[in-house]
């Protein structure tokens, strides 16, 4: 199972208190019912006042909680209960979470949600052929699910999914362990990630969401029978981009990637699933598709009242932050990526390209550097980098005729390769505005802004990997037999980024 998020100011929770824009080509069905279907402005359980503080509707108690609604609609008896914990921001309502309602043993089924209470693309579009066409073209499953929930939300309490959507509103796209995804942070907040490759990844992901928004009307026209029940304008006229972005992020924060199911069912929104479940990198419990349901089998014992945790997939901390708004200091899957590329100006580029392909590499090769395995990663890069330093045609012919990534290595070449690698790690570290010691000092402040705290946790872990890589490289330099040898010139050295 992979769990795939976005922010408080802009997410599904913002939909209830934003009116719809006027349309150049109004749909008369839309305007005839507009007053009764203004998002959830008059029906939501959560309203944001002018001061930005949330207030609860008195009707909350009447409507009951998410679990009561699920039992009423087919959820069998289960071994969990919904509890709440305070939000880090006093302006936000407490966060709900799933906890054991009795002592559990490893292997117990905590809950089993029937398919009738699970939202998938197959359910949304009805026709799996259409679903597959959409997801293999320009729109992702997440975009389609977000659009569906936006239209359902405009139905207000008439929507079958109202209690579930209300719970998503309450969560505001937040995971159980930290803040909202940086996909919706302000520019000033994104500056907390200066120097981190994650910042560029966030901006790239945001551009991807914008491209998907521009393709939304495709869903309307391809699945017209589905949207006949919604008396509203086409998507890009009914929903501004910022609203879609909010919904997309909220869906991303709670979607579950089911295994061994048809394409149209692989991404699912499961009530009682994320974001009500806490994520843990060292957990192996997964939401799984079984006959007619999605169930959770716990992987460890729990005492009554303890929060239930699930595995979030083999994701590095950069992905955990983008998708779920948290960083895991014990994440064995955490990694950085060093990209090395053969120099295309090299007269022997094609021969070198042939050699790297023969050894399972590419002309532009990504080398993952896992936390705790930096020495192995540096060793894995060296044969590739050495090849880039080969300049003599006869030496290149010798490499071509050899088996394996074998290059003639002189002392000056090895020094040049290691110097280039060390300089690269130093440049990466210099790109951060703070040092490791300064990060430690920031994190010791109990009043540190939550977004700055999680960003600092991420960059601190990235710097630790880079420092370990630099140390491994310097150790190799120290092991060279002759330190008086100057690095050999390399007009076509590989490129590192």
C-alpha cells in the first residue's frame, strides 16, 4: 500500500466557505439550484469566520460521527474507535484518529470496510474502460477522485458521502504526525527548504497539478452520464484552480494504493483509513483488498486506546513530507539521489554510453544514496565516474573489450574523480543557509513554527547523508598511496547534480 496530500489554507476544507465564480456560459440547471448548493457554506460542520477560527455546528451531535454513519451503511463490528488529539494550531479543530477500542494482537483484523463505502475510480466513473482511458492519458486517478468529491461536496447533505467529506474537512489535509503538505505552503514557508532538492520537487509537482486542472473538462465530456446528476458548470468554470488544488491535496493525503486489483480500483479512498491512521516507516500493516471489502490487519499488539499505525510504503522523507506533511527520523527508506551524466561533448561519448548500458547503467544515471549506506553509494558511483575520465582512445578500446565496469585507474585519475565527488558534496552542503548545529539549535526550541520544524527536520537529515558521503569520499582520498600526485585534467569529466 502506498499512501499518496496538501495544506490548511488551501485544501478540501476551504471548499465550504467559498462561493462559486460566475460563468460566461451559465448552465440554467446550475443557477436554478445555486442557492441550495453553494458548496457547503450553509451546511458544513466547519466554518471559517473572518478571524480565521473554526467553529463547530450544533448539528454535529445530531449527525453523529463518521463511524456511526459507516455502521449504519454496512460497516460490520470492528475493533477500533475514533478519538481526537489537539491540533498544533489553536485555530484548527482537534484531529480525529483511529485507536484500538480493545487490546489487539498481531494478526487481528482491526476493521473491514465494505466496498460500498470505498471510493474508487471504478465506482466514480462506473465504466472501467473509461477509467482506464482517463488514467492512461493526461489525468491521474487523484485528479478524477478530487473532481468527484468536489461535485459531491456541492450536493451538501444530499450527498451520500457527506459524513466522510465532513471528516476530510475536519482533517484539513493533515496527517496524524505533523503539518500540511508543503505543496500549499506560501513562498516564505517554502524558503524553509532552501538548499533542499525537495523544494524543486514540490514546485514540479505543483506544475503537474496545474496541468491536470487544465485537462479536467475531459472528464466532464468523456463521462457525461456521470455528471448529469450535478446541475453545475463544467469543472474549470465551476471550480477555480486553487479550489481544485486544495481538493487534490486533500485526496492525495488520504488515498490508498491497493495491490492486486484492477487498474480502476488501485487508488481508493477508505473511510477509517488515512488520514485517520498514523503513518510509520517501520510498520508493515497495510490496507488490503479482500473479497468485497478493504481490511486492515495489524502487525503488532495494541492496548485499548492506542492509535493504530500503518505502513506508508518505501518512501524517502522528501515524499513523506510532500504527500503527508511529516518526516520520519527512523526511516530506513530515506535517501537522496545523485545524478551523474556522461559528457555529451566527449568525442568518445558513444563508446562510453555503450559501456555503461552494457553494465546496466544509463548515460544519465541516478544513484540513490540511502541513509546509513553512504559508503556503499560512493563506491557504486566510482566506476561510472572513472569511465568519464578516460581520454586515451586505446584505453577506451581496452574498456570496450573488457567484461564488467573495468577502467585503467591511475593515481592522478583517482584523485581527480574523488576530488570532483568531494567538491560536489561540499557544494550541496553550501547550498543550505544553515549548518547542522544551527538546525539542532532550531529544533530544540519548543515554540518553533510547526512548518519550519518539519522542514528543518528534513534538511537536517539530508545534510547528515551528505556529510556521511563527504566523509566516505575523504576517507578514500586519505587511502591513496601518493598524496603528492596532482589530479589529472579532465576536459570531459562527467556532470554531477
